[in-house]
């Protein structure tokens, strides 16, 4: 069962609580209160998740526990000491890491080890272990400033681990990591628990939080819900129903306009790329109601699945009960005068044929074919170094291919013409916002860059402020804002001039689920109005919003299709296994099977097998020989993340 905060405080733990926090309050200058009567206890060896909306206080908690910030009042102890006195045994990885860009990977590690008094002999062993585990050993002499975002995150974790901490604190550690690296990082954290290391991770991604032993949902500086993922999900007493629909242009346009009201039976209704998710008490009547609405909209129902709610369902339901506001759908103030774009839906907007790009001896993009249509949201997914960014630069006309052709918005020759540029919106992963300008000043700057007529600029900026819920921060300097808020601003700046070709690079990284839903609602509305949208993301649960997508690995497209079609690609079985010692079970199986076949999800193991009926006896024998008892096992459907990893690994193509 889910525990209230008062019940949590009353527990007598079977293991020592290495982190104890009681009545914590934190007020910043200017009166902002980040924490209010915050209380928590975290066990030795536990992998603990902190989740909550932007501004909930997650980063403030981690900074206090790391001993780099004092609370206004209340008490906090780490390893039985005041946090500032325990820093020798605490590793802290802030958002974006804390690296020295002018130092190499090795030099960053040596500096961190020296700060914590690690001996030369221990350092050599730890360096080899952690760099090898994170896939960085071959890049040890590369400057940190020259690393990709994902590699920087891995190095930041290595720097924290090289000091041999007993507690490690991580603030959104997977930003910029591809699905394979992301899974490896979480599994590295899970294994640390067996070595007695306690890990506390703040993350806005609820699929990640499902890998934790326990999760605390924060809101307005307090813990509102606490428990294991399975406890929190069961406490909802609801069923999640997935209704798969047709993937043609007319169905997708109709789906974007479909509305089903929440009721006593239907707790939530949400539209993804090619399916609808319904959270309900009584599935049969909910399906009947939604199916009737789909029939009236002439949308084909292809399949219906029932399952348990996920942590995002828990998160959204709880925030609503606490009064967290959801963004309203605000009509976009159209300013373009180039005709009715609805007629363009379904027509080709971006087309690439045989794209090939080579830098020296390195082939970055190898014979890529893509076609995107107006009204479509298309996801380009791949590991770091797979060739996504190079592909986008060629599609935008920013980079000339060695061979192949590109059609962009009907143009094939001058892809950098001023007229075509005005039709494009681009949101970069590396922020193009100006830190020393306010939110409003940044929006005014982009309105001028896009040459929005003077008499229309105020209405376009006001729409961005309201639609992206920026009203309370529009006078704040951008540099003072967390990642989630910056993402909202960058999105608004990219679309305020009403482009019909939109490129979004990781648009919701760091954005909490409710705000994320609002941004995707806006994205869908642009698509329904005829825009074509190309999204890159490392987060496969976010890719569910796309109507079609492509998996990219080692410079090639290895698979294309709708989310449902791609989930069907793996030929084997995905088995969920619950054992009495999860970390021990993971180590046993990953030492005997291909490492990518085994993953930890909370208290469960996910194992990819070619044939579960034939292979499960061997899996059971391996676990038993290792002293690990199986509590339950069952086949489950492949998630997009599992499908991506299976497809990429079976290709034998893993980007470095």
C-alpha cells in the first residue's frame, strides 16, 4: 500500500536509514519557498526516485543533502552526520554535470579523485572500471568540452563514483543519453545498491522512476505520495486501456480533434501518435463510450489492450487532486496568408533520397531515405552518434550531402532561400536563448528575427506566454530558470511565426508530465493545421506521440513505421521476472546472456529471449544456481524502448 508521510516517519526500518530529513524548510531571497515541512528517510543501498513538477523542490533537496546549501530550518542528516560533514562520502551530479571543459576525461577524473584523497592504486582500478562500464575508456584523452551531451553525463557520473561514495545524488542524470546508454546508466545505479551505495535520483521521466525501489512524488516542497512503483500504481485502483487506431492522414487529423470528457468512470483520456490511452474504473463501458466517439469521427479501431496504470498515470492523477493546473487549449492566432493549409495534409513536405555524408574517413549518414507528409509528426530516434543531427542539417539545407537529394517544402534547389526560411521553425537541443535577457525579451528578439509584422508581435508573444504558461516568469532572466522552463520558452520561440515545417530537437527534456502534455497538445494542433513536424528524442515513451518514426543506428535507417508497427518488430519474447534479490538476479543473468537482453525495472527484471518456452528453464536454472529465487514470471508486450534496443542490437550496430 501507499504510505502517507506521517506513516513513513513511524516505520521501524529493517535496514539503517542513511538519509534522514525532518521538517525541512528552504526559502530563497525574494521570498520564494522551495521546501515546506519536507520529510523523508532513505534506506542503505536503496535506489530512490524524486519526481515532481517544475519548481517542486527536487534540486533544493539534493543540494541540501550534498552539503552545498543550508536549509532555512529543519534537520537533515546523511550517514549519521550533518550533510556538510558527510561530503567526503557523498557524490553529487548536478543538472548538466560539473565538469572542467578544458580538461580531458582522465584529468577530470584525477582532479575529482585528488579532491577526495583517493590513492593512486585505487584510482587506477576505479578509472578502468567506471570508464569501461560507461563506454568512455577509448576516449580518455579527449577534452570534456569536446564530448557529446550524453558522454558528458556519463563522465559526470564517473567523477562522482571515482571518490567511492556511500551516497550518490543525481539531478536529472540522463539528459542527452540515448536509450542504450540510459539503460546502462540505470543498471549501473541498480548494481551499486548491492555494493552498499545509496542512490537518490531526481528525474522528470516517469518511465525512469519505475526502475527505483521507492519513489517520492513532490509538490509545493512536500512529499505527497511515497511507495514502490507497484504500490503507487495499485493504489490508483484503475485500469489503463490502450485503443489502437488507423494511421492514415484523415484518422490522425480526426484524432487530434477528438475529445472525451473525464467522468466518474473515465479518470483520464489522452491521445498519442497512433493510439488513445484511457484510465478508467470499468473498462468495458469506457471502451464502449470511446469507441462510439471514434466511430462518429470515422476513425478505425484496430486493437484494444488492457493493462495496469503506469507511474505517469499516478503522477498526473495525484497532481490534479492537489490542484495543479493543466494548460488550456488556446487557439493559435494565425498570421500567414498563403492559403488554406488544410489542403496540404497528406502531401509530401520533406523527402530525402539516398542521402550520404562523409567527413574524412567517417561515414556520418549512409544512404538514408525518408518521406514526411504535411500533418504528420515524425520521430527520428537513434543512439548518440547514429547520424540524426547530420541528417537534420542536410534536410534543413544547412549541410550539403556528398550524394543524394532533398526536397523541402516543395523546393529542391535553393534550400536556404529567405522565403523558405520563414516557413521553418527550429528548436535546438542546445539552447539558442540568451541567458542575460528576460523571457519576454527573448521572445521579442525572435519575433523580430522571424520578421513578424510589428502590429502582430504582441499578440503572438502573448499567445506563447499563455499557451506555455510563462506568465509568472516572463520578467525572469533565462539563466535563472531550470531546464524545463527553458524548453517551454524555446518551443514558443520556434513556433510563434506559424511555420509549416518544424524541427524539434528533444523538445520536452526536463519538462514535467503535465507541462509535457501541454506542449504535445500544441504540437498536435500545429500538425492538425497542416504543419509537418520532425522530432528527435532519446526518450521512447515520448516517441509514442509520433504518428510515424524511424530507428537510426550507425548512420543508417534500420526500421520505420508507426509505434505499434515498431513494437511488433522483435521476433522473440519479453519476459518479466520477479525475484527475491533483483540486483543479484540481474548480475547472474547479464553475466550469462547478452548484456542488452537483461534490464532492471524497479523490483522486476525484463529479459529478452528468442523463445521463452525453450529458454526459460535455463534462465530459471541460472537464477537458482546463483541463489536467487523466482517469485513470478510472465510474458509481456514489448515497449518501444525494448523494441528499439532489440532492433539496434540485432543489427550488430552500436554507436560508440
